[in-house]
């Protein structure tokens, strides 16, 4: 799931750096934990010192929270959304693919999802809620605090 998100944001123009990378040398893949692991990726992008997050992290724990946050928090297509377990640990990474006046839609690939409504995912009861990392429009992706 984190690899999917990493590939999406890379395709959208956020370059690899010394903390977040994926590449193959002559024989093996060299992939950072922030590229391939949901919790590490969240920790990296949510850290304001790394220069990606636009404001505070948004936490949504119920269907009722969705519309309120959509209207008040300027959530946008391309922002990152992470699903958390009961203890608040990140278990799954997705990317917001669409937002309307009352709903957030996301895409991911562990279970193929395209413009899947957040409401349906929260009602499944598999997660405590989500964390949304709003991404800045202008980014200096030079590195920051690596997790490795």
C-alpha cells in the first residue's frame, strides 16, 4: 500500500531523496522504509520538519467527522490518508483521489480501490479511523529527518 502511494506522489512530481527512495542496482532493489512501510511513510510525511505537511494532521474517527472536516480543513485530491488500528498505529496507506462537499474518496491497491468512499471504509469497522496529511502545493523535497 505504501509503495502504491509512493509511486503516485512520485508520478505527481514529489521527487525521491535520501530518505525516501526506490531503485534497482544491477542485481537488487534498494527501497527505503519510508517508501514501502505505511507507518514509516506516515511518520515521515507527517513530520513538519520534512517540509511536506500543510498544517496539522487531520484525524477522522467517524462518518460524521467526514463532512465537517471536508468543509473546514481544505482536504484535496493528492493528500495522503492513513488508516489506523484501535491503538492509533498506521496499518494502511492510501491517497485521496477526489473530494466533494460531503465525502472523501480514496484510491489504493492492497484491495483495489479507486474513488472509494471513506464512509464505506469506516463503516466496515476494520479501522479506528484515518489520519490525513495535507500536502503543500510547493515542496522542497530535499530530505529532512530520515527514519531508517
